[in-house]
């Protein structure tokens, strides 16, 4: 089994998307939360990451996390925890689990796009967020 994204309920009763790590040598198997590497001014960073992903310019080490972060951020109810001074984020969150599930679908789709180096049209991304599964023969 490889690392995967999962929805977790945080101590505030909101939902976050976090990496579940496949590391038998470690007792703690939860990794980074999506959005925890964004600052309070996330839009420019996400735009740069999104363009780099579309062009295939992201190294393999950061590819999945950056792609997932960009995907999850595109869900319309995405919010971000911030420190009191607003300079350091501690991840994206969603108040409703259904919104987190949509964000998870978008994150997974963005990872798939980045791996295949084939961006999907916006309408297809929105359809996937609402549960659409494209036929196996469908190509973006």
C-alpha cells in the first residue's frame, strides 16, 4: 500500500485532508495536511503551483502534495486555519464533510492530471467533484 489522502475530523469539529503514510517503521502514520504549507496569501502560490503542474515543471518529490493542495483549494468552501498573526497556515479545512469529500475528489483528480501531464477541462473537474466517474475510454 502506498501513501494516500484521507479525511480526518480535527479537534475543532471541522474536516481536513491529510496524508496517511505507509511507513511501518514509524508509529505515527499521519503526514502533512493539505494547505499547511500555504501562507495567508495563498492565491499567488496556488496559481504558480497550478501553472507549474499544467506544464509538468514540478519535481516528483513535491508533485503529489502540490497537486493535491491545488486541487483541494479549488473547492469553493475551502477555508484555511492561520496563526493569530496570520503568517503561518495550519492547513485547509471544511465545515461539512460533504465539502471535504468534494475537495478530496478534486485533490485526487489533480494528482492524476499531474502524473499523466494532461490537464482536464474545468467542467470535468467540477463533475468529478460532484461524483461523476468518467468512462474508461474518456480522455480529456
